[in-house]
C-alpha cells in the first residue's frame, strides 16, 4: 500500500527547522555555529528503517518541484499539490490544500494558495512553507507520510481549526472499514486513522469527514488553546499488502511459502511471522519444506534481523523426503522467547522417513537466535520408528502463571485401547524456561466416539489460555456418537484444561456448534479458532460452517461464532451467530474458506475475526479469493464497523488468477493495531503467477478516545 498520512511530529519539525536555518546561513558561518566551544559532531549511523527507505526510494528535483520514485508508485510534488501515480494500474490520486482556518475565517498567518515545494533529497523529504503552518511529506519504507506542523498558538476567532483539501481521483469512491477508499481494478486509495496530540502527548479532540472530492479535518479549539505547541496530527499506518517472505527470490514459482502464523512480542514491540516454505538458500533443494521466520518492527512494518531465517532442520539438507509443515507460534514475555512448533518427519534418533511427529524450537525474541535443543521432539505417537501413527497441525499457547506452554495436535496413537486410524486430540505441557516436557506424556484430550472406533474422530485443534482461572480451552472439529448426534455430523467441541496440572475441567468434550440442528449430517462445522477476553472472562470461538438458519442453504459456507463463559464453559449470547456474509445469503458460489482466525483487543474490548473467501462486493468476481475481516464487540457479540471489510488486494481487483488463503492475525497493545498475514500469489514487484509468498497488512484499530482522525493510505 502506498500510504499518505496526515501527521505532525515534533522531532520532524525540529529537523526541518534546523535544516531551514542552515540553508539560510552561509556554509562557513554554519560550520562556525556548530563548532563554537564544541568538538566536531559525530554523524549518527543511519537507522535500519532509514536504510530501507533509501534503498527502495529515489528522489530528484524536477522542474519547479520534486519527484519521489518507489518501486510501486511515483509521487510528484508541485505548486498545485501532490499527485500519486501507481505503477501497477491502481487509481491516480491528487490532493491539494484548499483551506486552513476556523469555520468562518481563514487563518491570516497561513498562506492558502500555491506554494513551491522545497526538498531534501538525502532525507527524502518535501515541504511547503505556509507561514503559520508547514505542510511536509516524508518517505517511509512503503508509504508517504503527510505532516502538518503548527509551531505556535493560532488565532481562530472563536471557531475550531478546519483543514480542508480537494481530492481528484479516477478511482471509485466507497465506504471502508472505519474510513473511505477510492478503488480501481489495480488497487485502492484508502482513509485510515489520525492521532492529534500536543508536545506533551495530550490528546486533542478532532474528527474527519470525506467525500469523493474533499477531505475535512476539524480540531477542537478549546484543546488547541490549552495545548503545548507544536501540535501533532499523526496517522502512522503501514504499507498495503507488504511482502514478508522471499522464498527463492522473485520471479521463480518453483519455491514458495504457505501456512503462516504470527505472534506479538510486547517487550520489543515486534512480531514474529513463521511459515512453511521451500527456498534455494544454502544446500536446500526445490520441494524441501522447512519452517522459516521473519521478525517485523511492530511500529513501522519494517523487517528486523536476518531475512527469512530458517528455524527447522528436518532431515539432511538437500533431501526433500523430510519436511516441516503447519507451524504455530506463541510468545513468552517472562523469558522474552517464542516457541515455534510444527509437524514434520526427521531422521534423528530412531525416527524414519514418513513418521510425522510434533517438533519445537525456542527462539530468542530479541535476536531471533535459536535457544536450547534444536528441533526438539514433542510428540511420540505410536512410539518411534512406526509410520502407521502420525501427528498433525499443532497449536500452542503460553501460560503466564506457571511459565509453561501447552502444545496440542490431532493424531492417532497405540496407547490404551486406541486403534490405528482413530484420530483424537492430544497435548503436551512444556516448561517454557527449559523446553522440558512436564506432566503426562502425550495426554489425550478428546474422546470422540469413545475408544476403539475409527468412525468418529477429532481434528484441527485450537487453544487459548485464560490467566484468570489458570485454564486452557482447547477446541476442535469432529464427529461424536453422543445422542442425538449421528455419524459424520461434524461440529465444534471443546475441553477446559487445568493449566497447573493438565487435568480436564468441567463437561467432557462439550459441544459448541449446532450447524443444521442435531441429527443432520448435511450441515457441518470445520477448523475452529479461539481467543480469550480477560475483561469479560470469555472466549470467542469461530469456525467455518454451513447452517440452515434464515435463508442460508446447504453448502453455503460462512464464518460463525460462539461466546463462551471462561469460568463455566457455558454459552453466552446468541447461539452460533453468523459473522461473514460472502455473496449475501442463499448463494453457494461465494464462500468463506476454511481456517478463520481471531484475536482480542483489550484496549477497545473487541475481537477481530479474519478469514479468506470470495465475495461479490465492489468489483470482485467469483473465485477471486481475498482476506476479509469483521470487528466484533466483545461485550455483546455485535458486529462493529464495516461489514466484511476487505484486507488483501492480491492481483488488484477483478482478477481470479490471484488468491489469498490461510490468514493469521494478532493484536499489538503498544500501537493498538492488528497484523494480519496470509499466503498468496500477487502480480507486484516481479512476482509471477503461482509464486506464493507470505504477505501482511497492518490494521489500525478504531480507538474509542477522542483525538482520532482518519489518515490517507494509498495501496496497490
């Protein structure tokens, strides 16, 4: 996403002021000013983010203005405003300041007309000096940030501050989640959030409105009168659909990435994104799937540390017979570590090819370095050396009270009276400080159809930890023989687990979903996800399913949810409430895909549910799979904001050749924003069809306190 932001930042104002003063002083005099009674200054090293900016952008003076060149877009700065020109066919977009003043009186100290821009090529910065206000633009790694600097108290004559701009775009204007956008088949230009605060960080009441041709910011006069200047209008939001993985470089569909997972690191304000991928680095060969990771700066979206660092080492390098798949990750704030888990086959010890088990790797969250035993084995399904039993699709949660992890997976085992092919959910507690196993080895959690019957099974577990009751809730989909359920009637089930002992709590294998009622195998529920809400001590469980309520028809897959009382396991609120509306109702051509995900936001007490699917809104066409989201009020279960808002833009719009699948999502408490990631193929930056990589999108949460405006985001 190419992003234009409204912001005012104190540090950038003083940088601009110093630059201006030095430009006004002769070079020899400026050197003398800097050296009076002082030793020569040491030039600071370029930050990682600035290095990225310099690498991906270029800037040159052009006529009476400047041109910023990015690999995705060009930005022209002239005396008639700012033009954003997409290189990939997205909408062109023009913005120009038209008014600054009170409701009735223009500010005499601010020049309202055309101003020739000044630029600093080395800093990728352009500014318009307007007297009592400076309008300036800074290049970011994948965006352009707009800043208004108001250095001192302004005379508003009894009215609020109004800043207006005119918009001209060939994109189609529409309402977006908590904002607006201009869309074409090649991309979008969208409006997001802006913070308004003074030099001490005090929030200033403000709001924004937009039409297809105009933006209007209103900032409260009383708060401005009390403010410490300069005042800041700051809408920092990252790039659209930014690429995270680089498997096999670019332009080579023989290497790819899939199945991402993500965790947020509150200590370093970073994310860790992990995925399954095949790469051409070192001795790796095509088709040799391993687990890779990338640390992401949560404040900027910039990559941190080693690019696409390798986590797993299944089998010898160069041998594609051994593989790692379906990673999951949890963050441990006590030790500032991650635990990454996956299923795979290895040749260590007595393990043999094709014997899939669960493995793990601890990761130092501050450096990305591996900690402890390499690729330590967690599961022991069917013992060792027997490929008849296997473990799949792990999930993991961290227990802050006991500093433990619980890893869960689905598998068949030969313990007790279990028989081969009888799939159930198993778990293993892990000491988070050492990686050692705790408690019963590979303890069984689910009991679908009792024991010894392969007609009933459990699959695809998800897990959340509840620190209030020191419990886990493990959920899965499966079929059971408890009356009046019938064989192949797939539903969502759950089991509460005592986090200190691993013992089951409450009702055994309690049923959560009711797709199509009971006794009807034509309606099913699949692939649940879960998040815990500490404010209400509730869980939200979501899943993909088809139901017969309302006007829904058989085979029409949508996302559903159920709130669960975390202390009792009882259902709360509406039963099996519908979350997604792909293609409306009654149309099986449009569906929500498997594997929805959910995270909880404690600042707003809301959930964000994210899924893949195809929809018929806007310019989308059938089978054009993208990533969508829905905010949910955690106190009521009601939908919040725009319905089924679109997150990804793979291959633009209207092209079913590019698709997005298998999202993951987490919430960042420091910046109050979400990061959604997924795997997809795209047509940007030299990528070719069928070249799947991991992409991400930062999403600013809609804050509930005053002082919020909506910033401008340009996306490809």
